[in-house]
């Protein structure tokens, strides 16, 4: 016997959506998704809002025949996105793997928004994530009053996705305890979720799939069992290949975040953005951009996501406590906070980098002075 799960009211129906600090992807880019749907004449898998080609175009950007510009959501190898989208069109789940800050969550959200029109069926993985977060829970008032019943059951986001033929998301899968992770094995292999208390089950309908994310540095926390890993097609998201690509990513995201925070555009900020990216890449790679000087790397990841945070915070400083122009003093403190995570070891790495690289670099005098000031 199967049990149905009633869909809930979509977040887009709420009046407060327009005031959201960070709208969900399907709301923030609703116009682009609608334009793609209107001109998308390619075959669509069951219950998909767009064809696989249109989903890839939504993520990678492009210009539609009517002139509508689709902004890129992911800057990276096209083949990676094509493989990820194709995986979701099969019965294999998708695992997005990469170091912190490689846009795994960002890509996951936009894939779900483009495929299902809803990116909110989300399980956030932590060390304390219970089995109920993936399977189902109970309304204990109803349970005590009437015993196990359909009315007492509280469906998880994964159960809802199975019943409605949508895309579920599991963030930070390797942070979830191993026994809870393995709850997904039956769901992904048999496409069913038993409810023994009711003698029923939820069977996944066509259109259901699942996207999980995990980062390489958590490999030793709660590694995936071989049985669960086999249920996923793994796509590794790399760090940006070049400094120009990373500058482009940071610039785009800072502009988007700036608009949501009512911060003015920083037309003269590209120099500081490039400087932040250069510092992060050199310390991350352990060598200067010209290949002449080897460097010690700090303990932090110095990811693209952290660069975006540093520049956004610097833009806020420039807006509220400066003249609106992004300058070295606006980003120096943020860089220090990102680099020096271990007060002892990382501070030595940072000081050596300042004195051997930044101090000697042409055109970086103001930046060097600002960094020395906040590092004192």
C-alpha cells in the first residue's frame, strides 16, 4: 500500500518573499527561468520544468533567440555541468564533491530550481542530523492521542520530493553520522521509503532525484559507505582554473549580494578584487603567480567563497564609513581574518608573505601599508 504526501504551499506564494534577504534561486531568477521555459522546445524528462539543455544554459549563461540574456550562475568547465544535469535525468543520484568554497551548494540550489522549480526541499547535514530528517518524523501530540496514523506523520523533504516527483537536496552529506547516511540506500536503490508503523510505503514517482554535496576536507569525518557511494554519480567541482575566472566569479557574486544589501556598485573596485583573488590564490597554491617564490600556505582554505565575503564586507565598509570607493584599507582586515585562522602558525605565514611578496610588488604600497596596520 502506498501513501500520498500532500504538497505544501510554495514559498513564492508568500508576500514576504519580496523582502527576503536572500531569495531562493527560483525567485531571484524567475524571469530567466520563465524566458527559458517559454522558448524551450526540447524534450523534458517527466516533471522537469526545463529540458536538460535549458537547465545547462540556465547555469552556464547564454543569449536566447529573442535576445534574453541568461546570466551565468556557474563559471567553470561546461562538461561538468552537462554531466551533472544528465545524471539528474537518470535514476542515479548526484554527488557534488569539492573543497570548501567551490560553489557546491550554489550549483545544487540552481539545479533544483531549474529542474523542479523549487530548491527548498533541503536537508542540512550536521553531526546531529537524525534519521527522521531524511525519512519522516511524527507529530507527537497526534501520535499520543490517536496512535500511528497518516495525520500524525511528518514527511521529510526527501519524502515530499519522492511523492511529488521533485529534486531533494542533502547538504554536507559527510557530516551526517554514517548510520543516518545509510538511510538513503533504500531510497536511492529501491526508490521507496517504507513506513513500517503504518504498514505502508512512499514510492518515488517519476521526476524524483537527489543532489548531495560533500567537501574533500571532510573525507575523514563520516566517509560514505561503499554501498551508498555506488548509488551516486560523483561530479567534482574544481577551483577556478585562472585568476581571471576567479575575479569574474567574485565580481558577479559581489554585485548580486550588493544589490540585496542595498550597497552601491563599486565601479572602481576591480583592482581590489583582483588583489584579494591574487593573495588568496598565491597563499592557497604555495607559490607566487610568476612562479618565482615558494610560499607557506596557511591552515584555512582561502576559497572563492571567502574572497566574495571579504570583498562584500569591504564594500560595506567603503559605503558606510568611507567615500564609497573600495580601497586597500577596506579589504585588509577581511583578508587578515581569512588567512590567520591559527593565531600562531598562520600569523607567521602572513607576515612572511607581506614582507617578501606584498612589500616588493609594484603598485601594492597602499595595500601593504593597510595590511601592516591591521596586522600590528
